[in-house]
C-alpha cells in the first residue's frame, strides 16, 4: 500500500548543485526527489543521533550518577565471555 505524502519542501539551488544531484540520483537509480529525501533524512538521523536527551528526575539522576561512580563488577559469566577468543579483528 502506497503512503500518501501530503507535505511539500521547496529549496533553491544553483545549476551546478542541481546537475550534481541529478547525476547522483541517476547513479542511484532514484528520482531526484527520492534521492534528496533519502540523503537528507539519513543526514538528519546522523546529526540527531548524537544529540539524544535523557530526562531524569532528581532522584533518578542521583542514582545514575552514583552507579557511574561505582567500580564495575565482573561476574563469572562476564569473565568467561571476556576470556573467549575474538571472532573478529579490528582493521587498522
């Protein structure tokens, strides 16, 4: 079932930017509108990902802060998991 789009966004760009977007859209096999929307939405999500806000009550904030100040406790299951060989390697 197709989603009905009711909102409209208009932008002004110069000819070189338009040609760039048209070429990129064609290479991606998308319409210019779909390419711009997809690219803008991905960039918006990336920008906002680092700006998440967590609202806590004063009591919850104090408990969170106290938990952060405590040393980590390693139980047997965690120790066993950390002792296993890695199934991947970092590419440097």
